């Protein structure tokens, strides 16, 4: 399973695979190495994982890999809608249980809460959890508008002093959630969410950014060609030497042309 194209964008190594499945499998194998190294060195691995359709091939590969002691893994995630109705299938903890958590035995999972009535207390508690469990690995994607987690262009702050905050979602992000099939209409998509900040994501010792599909080709092209700027938050990856960008051929179409 070899990449069909490699590149280096400033400090960011880039690998392109023929298919989404090959890309996800390659990223999963690297994630396994990082997780097992952390367990070997300190007895535990702390990971931050993303949701969304872009992560499906990664989770499909990771959850069946042998020789990972999941009981020694603490898993966090990046964002959650505020006041989404209980049991809604667009909930990110629901997604993670379905695609990953329920498939691996013994993992410790810490979902981002989304209750507006306890928002301040929940944010303080989650930030403490993240700081008490420094991340060995952060696995993330890039949004169609270049967002990282829900750090959309109106809200992205590369020097945020906190690890988690309330954000108002950009309309592009809300349309993306409809396009991915998580909501029937943009009116159903909540306006606000909790999101880990960019400094929280970049605090991980290693970052794997997984970006398949043609709908992400514009964001990938902007990531490569634009200077680092908060109008395209993913450009900060080019100043993140501990990150690696995984693409499939469709997402890489404009940077390979």
C-alpha cells in the first residue's frame, strides 16, 4: 500500500493514495504505531479523534487492527452541537460509538458535552481532562471551508488561550452537515457548538489529517497555495511539523494537476 504521490508543503508532509480505503488503511497503520509507542513508553495513550464522513475509512481500518490494547487508550473528540435533541443520529458521540468506540474493547471515552444549561462548567471540566491527559495523537479532517474541528473562518484563532469554546457555526459548515446526510435541511443544523480550539488540536505530539473526496479538493488546494491565514484555518498545518496530511486521489485532484 504505497502512495501515488508525495509532497512537502513548508513543514507539512503530504501523501496521496489511489483510493479512500487505501488512504484510511495507511493512516490507521500509522496511528497504531503512535498509539503503541505511547503505551510502551508510559503505559497509556491519549488520542483525539474527529467525526464526519471523511473519517469512515480510517475507523473501518483502525478498529480491526490487531495488537492494540484499547484498555490503555483514552479517547477524546473535537466538537459537539449545543442542545441537539437526545438520541439524534447527528450527535458526534453517537457517530463515534457507531463507527469506533463500540468496536474496540475497553477503551476509555470522554464525549464532549453539549448541554447549554451546564456549558461553562462542562467546558472547564473538559479542558481539565485534556490538560490532564496530554494527547499523543490527534486525528482530524479539513472542512469544505478549511475549518479544523468547528474552528470556522469567522472564529479560527491560532493563539486561542483556551482549549475548548462555544462557536457560532459558519453557514458553509452547516451546509456540509446537510450534504453529508446528517440533517435533512440547514434549518435543522444547530447554530452553535462546542469545539476544541486550534491550540488544543496542535498540542498533540502527532497529528494525522485525513481528507478524502472531491468535495474537499478546493480546501486542499487553498491549504497548499495560500499563506497561513485564519480565512483558511487548515493553512496552519503547514507550520505544524508534527502533522501529516493524508489524501485520496479525488481530494488531491487540484494539487496534482
